[in-house]
């Protein structure tokens, strides 16, 4: 594939720790990914994105990097990574690395030095500010709960950490920091990687350090110099090279995302945004139970589709990642086996017709579900454990807190990949670092491969269609029936071709919408034949001419 065609790619996200263990350690490793390359070849994906595999104390599962140039021995060696790149390349698959440059681990040598004294040469690599023992520099909240500043006894100052206490924010104002980051990225480009996912890249430019009315996001989200920094990053590293980039954008706006992705601005190829994944946060609160708001979901997805399309930007499109619960348990239904299969396929069809780069999160292609943990000792994620403590401190009952975690925790998508029905789902011969969901006897890759009607084959067909039909890549987006409570309907239009996507999000029969053109060939569906009405969770993609 030439660099010109990157827009036709489909990406598969791997969470290496939970993917495939070849050593019996209970944690997945790079050789485990190599072992499964034929599986990706079968699926037909173009890129694999690996969440961080660098040296790390793993307090946030690798998003706390202590050495950007080393591989965490739990995952293997640099030679393993090289072998993965080579073998993947032989099969026509490219590798994207995760780059975490908003912060480092506090075990990173830069921070260890920085913390030694106020006049240490690395002091200014991080954001140190004065405060008093009980009054931090500002009242900003950490994304993982509590105040965003941590007091250091030795030097009597606070350092900023928007995430965990062990994830200190880098000072991007410091040119030397930026230079070292660019050198590191160039090292990985020379190493042979084909793309990058930039972690929370829109948080790197901090503005004023003032108290906020809310959590303080406005002081560092899409901050004053963010575009300047990203342009510099582009120019100094991947710009002009055959490297695909996606920026993870926290609480961003369409206006900024157009700037991040318009090709002529030389920033990034594409963006992950999350507004559509907050439609089950009542009053903006993640740690609460609520049905998802279907009309809001459609509104947000279509607003981004249209604005990015018309403005010449580019979205990454996705239902799930390692920070989100499983989509079938969230926007579909896992109540019965039939519901799970139908609604997983429906969600896949609804998403893969959209404009942008589709991302598939490991296990989504076989319809993996939330594991339904019921005890706090089953959870590992730092955010979930903090949320547990804070909810309990507020006086919420254990029962309610456990139900909220079972629906919202990031660990929902971090349970081991379900390969077959043998012990621990074939993920490890040791003892898994986090429990395997107990439905692995029914939901696993081996079973899915044997059944041509499985969810896996729907994903495979959707990936093939993305490669075959230019209209899916380049077509304009035309939403329909935005006020309909049950159906998600849109068209894609390109050079006289039309694809219509109709998805029934409800577990009940619904009339076909009379005004939607549905003549043409059914490219893909989750039912054998069409009927007079749309059956429960029915979804189809229809291909025709645009008159
Ligand atoms: O996530 C950034 C982020 O803000 C989230 O999606 C976050 O997990 C969520 O808001 C919590 O509710 C990225 C990574 O994807 C995540 O795994 C890391 O923990 C985080 O950055 C810090 O590096």
C-alpha cells in the first residue's frame, strides 16, 4: 500500500499484556503477537497498534514509561520487536507504536534527577510549582481522582501529574525536552515502525496555572501552544515519511480536531475523540449507572462525521479501546447468545460504514463481553481502584459500587483474549494477571473461526469491503432520521455510488423507514435474507447507484 492510500486502512489494537502469553508468566508478550500474525492476515487488517511495551513500572500498564528506548522485559526484547516488524512486513501488516509524551513515569531518570534539587539540570523537564503543605498550586483534578499536584518533601514544591502520582507531566515549554522527545521518536522511525498513536497529545501545552471552577481541563486541554508543538513534532520527526499517525484527544473540540488533521497543516493524520463514548455518563459523571442515550450517540457521531468531512479533517472511528467497557455489553446486548451475536454484528456494520479510519479492539471481533466482576480484588486498574475508594468514601453501598465498576471499569476490556476453550482460554499456561471472563467456553477465536456465521466473519467482510469500495473511504456522509428512537441510518456518496447503512439498535422489530432509498445489492447483513420489517438488531449495508 502506498502512503497515498493510508485512508483505506483498518487498524487492530492490541493490548499486549492481555493478548497472548508464550512464557507462562501470566502476561502477554511480543512473541505472543508474532505467533498470531496469521490470524491478522486472515482478518485482513492493515496495521496493528500496540499499546506501550517500553520499560515501565506498569502502574498504569505501560502508560508510565521509565525508559523510552527499552522494552519492558515482561514483554520481551528489542529483538522480539524487530522480529515482529519483519514478520509482519512479510505478511503486509504494519506496526504502530504508542507514544506517551505528555508525561513519564516518576521512575524515569529525568524525573529521578529532577526531584533531587531545585537547581538540578533536569528540574525544568517537569512542571514544578510552589504551594503550601495543604494548598497545592491550583485546584485542578487528576483524571484518576484527587488533586493533580503531588507534594515533594525534599524540595518543598509540587509537581503536576494529570494522571497517576507516578506519571509526572513533562514541561513542553522546555526546548531540550522537546528535542529529546523528537530524537526518541526518530529512533523508533529508524527502527522500522510504520505509525504512531500519540497518547493524550492535546494536553501537552499547559496554559495559565490558575484555580478552576471545575476540574481545570480548560487550562491544559488544546492549550495555547498545542498546534505549534504538534507542527514542530511533525516537522522534526515523521513529517513527509510513510508513517501513519493518530492523536488521542481528550475532551477536545471539532474546531481543534480540524486543525490537528487538515493535511495542509502538517500536524497529524487522524484523531481519536471520546464524546460519543460519554452518552452513558449521567450529568457527565462516569461513575454512575445509566442507559445510553441513543439520540445523543447519533447526534455526536454525525456531528463529527459531517464537520470533519466538510472541513477536510479525518476521524478515527471506534467503539472500544483499552479504556472503555466492551461495546456489546454497552450499546448492544449480551443478555442471550443470540442477542450478543446479532448486536455485535449490528454495531460492527453501523460503525464500519462511517468515514474515517476504523479501529478494532482485540476481542471485539469475536464479541467479547464485560466479564461481570463482582469483587474488588478482581480489579487491577489504578483508575478503578481509586474510583472504588472515592465512591466508598462518599458512602455509596458496596453493591452499588460493584455494579458501577462492572459496567464502567477499564478492566472490562482488559481481560485476557479468549483464544479457545482450554484452561484460561488458551491465553496462558501460567496464572493470568487478571481473570479471564468465564464465558470463554462459548466466546473464543477457535470457535469463531469454525463458524462462517460468526461475528469474526462479519468483521472480516467489513475489512474487505473497506478495501474494495472507495465510497466507504472517500464518500460524503449524509445522515438520515436523526430523530428516530430506534434506527441509525446514513448514506455514503461518491462518484455516482451510494452505500446506505441501516442499523436497528433495538431488540425488537421496527418498520423500514419509508423515505430511505434501499434499492441495490445487500453487501452485508446480520440476517440471511431481508424481510418486510427490520428484525431485532438487524443491520445492513446496501450498495447502489446515486441518482
Ligand atoms: O488515556 C487518556 C484518557 O484521558 C482516558 O481515556 C482515561 O483513561 C479516561 O479518561 C479515564 O476515565 C490515555 C491512555 O489510553 C490510558 O490508558 C492512560 O491511562 C492515560 O492516557 C494516561 O497515559
